[in-house]
């Protein structure tokens, strides 16, 4: 996609991306119930640093609508979402390796600006999947896919009081750019965020 014109709408070609411990792939109808159960079981945990678990996805139908919206964004080339699936230990590899996979969370691209070749990235994992390096690996895989599609810059933010999310960015090679004061209003209070970026030439 690197040959897209600056004012031309590019197209995402989302596919499975296989890592050592995770497999990333676009979400489908069969993922609705497992994803809902993951959110439901981690709702309180996720709500500490994210606004949407307290406001959205209260039923499987809500999750289905969210997946449909993500898929529409991908078709319009202005966003994308991959499910993050933990691979079973000793499981087979490859695009067809679905046996034993457990959905662990999601990783998303947003605010894609093809003229500037830039996008934002965000990620979350259920509480039982944290601390295993899955988010770092998923972020590296998405960075590779994004740069292969012609993007040049990825950026993300992490709340100052969410050092574990910031640590994921640092482990993936993202450079800290500074503090965004009162970047987000979460649960009635303003939160400062740390901004990170990764450039294609540094990947």
C-alpha cells in the first residue's frame, strides 16, 4: 500500500498474523460470545483505565455491533481491529491453527491519516491474560503489519497512572514524546497521558 496517492483512499487487507505466543486476526461472528465473556469477566478491571467497559458492550448484541463497526472501519481504510488470541502451549502454527486458541483481548488502529501515513494504536487484555508479554508481542505484530501497509508513524498514549500500559509501549520500542496534560476525562476526572510514537525507519 505504500504506492497509494496522498489523497487516495487506501484499503486494508487484514489477515491472520502469527507470533510466538499470540495469533492476531479480524473478529468474526463466532467470536462474539467468547469476547463478551472476556469483557464481562474483566469489566471492573478494565474500567480502571478505560471508559468503554462502564458504558458499552453489556450484551453479546452490543459486542456484535462493535465488531461490525470495526469491520466497516477496515473497509473504509480508517481503522482496524484484531482479536488477540493466546496460542496453546505446543500448539501447531500457521493460519489454520485455531485449536486451543483463547481470546485474550483486542488491538486496534484508529485515526488513520493516509496523507500523513500515520495512525493511532490501542490495546487491552482481559485481567487473566496480563503479565505474560502478550500485549507487547501483539503491538510489535501490528506495527509490522502497519508499516507493511505503507504507514510511517504509529502513536499511542497511556495514562500517567497506568505504568503497565506505558511499559508495553517501551518494550515494543516506542519513544516517549512527552506528557499530554488532562488528555482524557475518565469517570469524571481528567487524566494526564504519556504520548509514545514509533516510526517505520526505527522498527
